[in-house]
């Protein structure tokens, strides 16, 4: 067997193992993984229109007061921290439950975003961030570059 053939086989090994183990990775890394805890990182959808970028974060079970939204330089950070505890005394047992959920998600802002006009609303479990484009960015169209 030539060295080249051996190298080709070795290079393919990680791919073969990844394909073989993929179903297990989904189980370990899914929303409810090996630890049995639900992941609290909200899914994000980003859409661009002519006038703005719109970011929707799926964050059910929170209230608008649970969010902290910061802009530092060209970085937008959305974070949340929520603690809950309940205590029940019933006939023959006492139960106390405690829950703590937090997340922090950051996005690099494009240069054309007007940082002073960023807005946020929370409705039906979805945090919607509107990142308006500056006036100069809105007016710029597609410019064709000729090849010489």
C-alpha cells in the first residue's frame, strides 16, 4: 500500500466516525441532553429588510423586565437572568423547588446600523429587536463594478 493511499484513508477516518456517531451527538447535544436539563440558549432568527435588521429570539416564560440589552461598540448583547422558587407543604411531605435560568447572546452589529434607534419588544415568548439602518445605508443601492 502506498503512503498516499494510507494518508487518504486516515483523512477519511474522522468523517466516517462523525457519520457513525451523529445520532448519539444529537441526543447528547439536543435541547434536553445527557444532563437532562433543558438548554436555555434562545434560538435566533435574523432578517434583513431595506430599512432594518430584525432579530427574533425565542424566549418563552420570561417577561420584558427579565431582559438586559446592551450595545458596546459594535456588539449587541442580550442577556437574561431569572430565579424562581416555590415551597409546598402537603399532608405528609414538604417540597421545595428552585429554578435558575440565564443566558447571554451577543451579535456583531454591521456598520450601517443606527445604534441610537435600536428598539425591542417582547410578545408571546418572542423578543424582537429592530436594528434600523442609518439614512446613508438605506439610500445606497447596488453598484455594478465593470471589469477592465
